[in-house]
C-alpha cells in the first residue's frame, strides 16, 4: 500500500470513529452515512473497524435491547422491527431473540401489564386488548387482561 492510500484510509477511519463514538452505530448506519466515500476505501475501513471491535452488530443488538427493556414498553415484534430498520442482518437478530426468548417474553408480559395498568383508567378492556394486538404483543402477554374486572 502506498502512503497516499494509507492517508485516505486513516482520514476516513477518523471520520467514522467520530461518528460512532458519539453514539454506537450499526454497520449499515455507517455505510449509509458515508455512502459518498470511495466504495473500496469504505469497505476496507469498515472491515478494519469490525476487526478492532468498533463496529459490531451483535453487541449493538445487546445494548439496544438492554436500553429498551429498561426504558420502554415494547412488544418483542416492535424491538425486532426497530433493529431491522437499523439495517442489521435478520439472521443475527433472530439468533439473539432465540437465545434470549424467555427473558424477552417475560419483559413483554411486564410491558403489557404496565400498559394495561395505565390504560385501564381511560379505556375499556376490549379497546386495550385491540391496542396491544395492533402493537403485536403476544396473546400470552395480554392474558392478564382477561383476569381483570
């Protein structure tokens, strides 16, 4: 490799590192942001950053799910959908969700419970059920609505 090529890679790597240090990004988000750069140079730089661990979609999924389960009340489907919109490979997402199936189902059940509790003040049971179904909550997560009077 010649000096000029190394200089260009270093410059692009610096730009990408600034971009991903502000907020963790998926590989696809990096590609999208720097799509106007030289394609070969971008591929080489992304591969370097993946090898160094700066870009890692599996870690991104773990961190994203951890944040969501602490801060939000989503269905499993909504979490998957949000990850797919980030451009993460569906196989990687499915693998994570298969491994963490039990934890995610428990989280979804708790989320549904919180939503039910909040909406009971202003909505009828059937309307709440329909709301949760539209949000793609599992039927097993909505079961506790049947127990409420």
